[in-house]
C-alpha cells in the first residue's frame, strides 16, 4: 500500500515572452525578490529559475523561463515552450511597437503550446505614465479579443508583479492541469 503523502506539490512552468527590452528579466528578478542576480545572466541563452510558493494552500514549484536576450535573434525554439502551462506576454507601455508585436508572440505560442496554456498580457513600465504610448484601454481590448488575462505592471516600483504571476498560477491550479512532482 502506498503511503499517504502530506500535501501535494506542483511543478509549474511559465514562460516569459515579448520583444527585447520590455522588462522580462527585471520582472523575473523582481518577482523572485532578489534571489536571482541579473548580473550573472548569460548574454545569450535561456535561463530559468525555480521558486517555491504557497498558493491557495498548495505548494507550487514555479519554474519561470526567461529568453535571456535570445528573442533578438528569433532563436526562441520549441524547447523553450515545451511543457509550459502558463505564459506572460510582455510589452512596454511606452513603446507601441512592442504592443504591435504581441500578436506575433501569440502566434508563436499557439504554434508551440497547447491552446489551454494560461496566458497573461502584461503592459510593463506603467511607472512611465509621462511617455505612455499604449493606453490601458488598448491593452484591455486586445486581451479581451484574444482571451487573455491583463495587467499593467512596473518591475521598477513592484506594481502588480506578484499579482500578475500569481494570477497565472491560480488559473492553472483551479483546473488542475499542472504536473504533480
Ligand atoms: P528584457 O530584454 O525584456 O529582459 O528587458 P530588461 O529586463 O533587460 O529591461 C530592459 C530595460 O528596461 C532596462 O534598462 C530596465 O532597467 C528597464 N525596465 C525594466 N522594467 C522596467 C519598469 O518597470 N520601468 C522602467 N521605467 N524601466 C524598466
């Protein structure tokens, strides 16, 4: 007879995608509360970190992947997306071109992942209100059109960073599609 295990653990892979310099690495280091040192980052190469979190009484091992600059070379491949159950598609609210790229990133996600992957549209750098180039309404309506969660964040001043990641985990836990460790 198998022994009863006290408390379940979940492994949860989330990918960060979006154009260069929208703030993906800084969102990750902000989320990980200094457990990740951006100075150690490889110039080119995929990096991920794993963090233990408690969400709704369940232990979640969150494995978050960052492209570490590879998106510049369009070399983000299927290995990057493999097994992902959540994705944060990031743009910079002060650079419209990064918002216009979102559809391309969504297409790529659809090519490599199941359609059921939990997707959060993230308008980062919301501290840059003075030079805003994408309105909150435009972000919201794109999210509605594409069936995405939506949130504006600032990695700089920590606005909504925790919430954005946690919403993706909660969405996944509620349908129990994450893998038990
Ligand atoms: P990545 O290429 O998408 O990983 O972007 P990085 O995390 O390397 O950030 C690109 C640049 O944007 C850096 O100069 C960061 O300091 C800056 N940055 C990132 N997040 C924010 C933010 O929330 N607010 C502001 N004002 N700058 C940010």
